[in-house]
């Protein structure tokens, strides 16, 4: 992370090596692919509690993500308090009412039709935890000096991806929820003005009756997402 006065480069021998031979590498990559195919975005949560230590470990994993100039321009707010979750649900549903009553436009609403979403967001109070992801537009040193962050959307996107993978690895499910707009989350979570909320992740165990949209299992084939130039 940025610290005032630290402006020199110092090389550190690679601390960890996890390299595999070609056979083991392919097996590991294919195993991870199979495992990640079992990840689902879930809206139906069981009342089973999740220890805070599990949530903290998942967020710590997100914090290992690479970032522009290593400024780590993110902050995560983990919420289990029922009253606070209820306020977040109220705020989100207020924004969603405007969204679904015309703010989104016909094309966007048509695109969401197969997902089965609507104004009501019970997952925001049913899930034992909410994690609100914030992006820091700029940083502030301990003495109050403001400094620029770089590649903020890209950096926060990578960290959020690691967080979602860590949640799955912990045997939990989540939902990538983005009410539009999300300005109400900053004051509610006590975050400063230079932090922008970008996502709410309800986290927990899936309910016994949990479902997912059938269309969510439809992924682009590899040939549509991969181009290779081999030498």
C-alpha cells in the first residue's frame, strides 16, 4: 500500500513457489474449472449462521489481489446486524422501485426477465451476512494528505472476483447485488465520501429450497471467449 516517503524500489526474492509440472498443472486447472462450475449466484438463504472468522478470512483473501501501484483501493464492510441489514434492504428496494418502474428502460428490463429479479430483495435480510464492497477513488495518508489511486475499477474488480471465489471455497454462496444507484450505502456504512459502493454480496448457506435461473447455467463456449496466437 502507499505510504508517504516510500518512493524507492527494492527487489524481494520470490517468497513462494507453487509451480507444478505440466501434467499436474493441467489436472489442477481442470479441477479448478470443475469446482468453479459448482459456484452459483443464490437468492435463497438458510438461517444457519456463519462465523465471523470465516467472513474475515474470505475478505483477507480478497485483500491479496493485485492492484494499480499496489494502492489496494478497496474497503469491505461486513454486516450481520439485523437492523442494519433491514435498512440496507429498505434503501435497495427504494432504488429498485424507481428502476423497475421505468428508470431502467425496456431493453434492460427485457434482459433481466430470464433472471427473475424484481423489486423485493429478501436476500438482503435473509442472508446471515452482507458484504458491501467500496472502491476508493483516491487515498488519504495518515497525516491527511490525499494521493491518487490507479486502475481503481480494474483493481476492485479483481479483488471482488477473489472474494467471490473465496466465498465459494468456504462452502458458502453469495449473490452479486448492485442496486442502482447505491449512494445510500456510504452514509449508512459510515464510509467517507471518496469511497464509492460498487456491490452488495449477501453471503450464507443456500436454503434447502434454493433455486437458480435456468439461463444462469448457459455459459459461452470456450471458442467464443478465447483467441489463441501460438508460436
